[in-house]
């Protein structure tokens, strides 16, 4: 029997925190191994645009634009019926009750945050909705630069929010170059991006099962 779909959503009210970058790279990593769907629920459609620009000969996650509750519900139902092993949901930058239902549908919620004061200011709103959902959840440290002071300060700060740090993505030009070109970081010549994304993908699976 085929295993059920694992639904992983990437959620934060902060625009630019790295939701789409993380959703796209996780979906891309898993799609190389197993049927994976990427649901783009953000009306801005950045993930959908990524897929449109992606060279057709490269293996890709099935990517569906589904802004609005009705479209997202339909896409999620179909992805489950068709037994996609992983369903990654890229969310818009809101933390409102309107998207709380999507958190309920998830097996794991990832909250990306950059280690900067600006990102932390509005984090509580995001975390409150995550806690209200009572779902498994954790932070992804994004655009991480280990040499900066903030890198040392962020761990105890995040610990206060009562959620683990599941994984890290470094600050890499390859991610920002790859996204508008329809590529992943490793496909624009940064092999360390591949290593890092694979490590993240494994940690996310472990968190989905363990937390
Ligand atoms: N780890 C990273 N390293 C370098 N650039 C990044 C990284 N994560 C995101 N970016 C860039 O920051 C911008 C916002 O990222 P994005 O993933 O679109 O955020 P969100 O979906 O949360 O609004 C994009 O230009 C993206 O390429
Ligand atoms: Mg986005």
C-alpha cells in the first residue's frame, strides 16, 4: 500500500523571510526521489513563476497555483487522492485566521526566520497561530551567516517561542539567482547548496515523524 501524503507548510507573516525559497527547495529535493506536489497558495505566485521558468527537461515537483481557500482545498484534496508522497505548501505573508485552516491540514509547519531584529519583531503573531493549531512545528533559520553576532544570539531568542529549530539554510547568492531562473541553488553552480538542502530535507522528514 502507498503511504499517505505528508503535508508540510511553510508559514510566516513576514514577507521575504524565505518561505518560497524553502518551499521550492524542499519540493525540488523530494521530487527527485518521490512524487511531490508544491501548492502555491500565495496570490503573488512566486513558486508558480519559478516552475514556469524552469527548463522542461529538468525533474520538477508538480506545482499548482491555488490562491484562495477553494482552490487550495481542491488542490490539497487532489494531491492526497493522487497520493503524492510529499505536499509542500507555500503560504502568503499573512498570519490571519483566513489561512489558519491550512495549518490544520498540515502534518508539519515550518516557520522560516532570518536572524535579524526586523524578522523577530512580528514573529509572535506567527507563533501564536502555530501554537493555536496544535500541530508539529519548528523554525528554519534562513539566510544564516555564522560569522555574524546575530547568529549566536538567535538560538536563545527563538527558544523562548517554544518551538525547536529544525534546520538552517545559509545566505547564498545561488538561492536568489536560482529562484527567478526556475532553478535550485545547486543548479546555478553552488554544490554546497545541494548538500545543505538535502540535509534540511532529511531533518524536516525526521521532525515530521519525531516531534
Ligand atoms: N537563504 C537565502 N540566501 C540568499 N537569498 C535568499 C535566501 N532566502 C531567500 N532569499 C532571497 O530573499 C528574497 C525573499 O525570499 P522568499 O523566499 O521569496 O521569501 P518569502 O516567500 O517569505 O516572501 C528573494 O529574493 C530570495 O531569493
Ligand atoms: Mg513567497
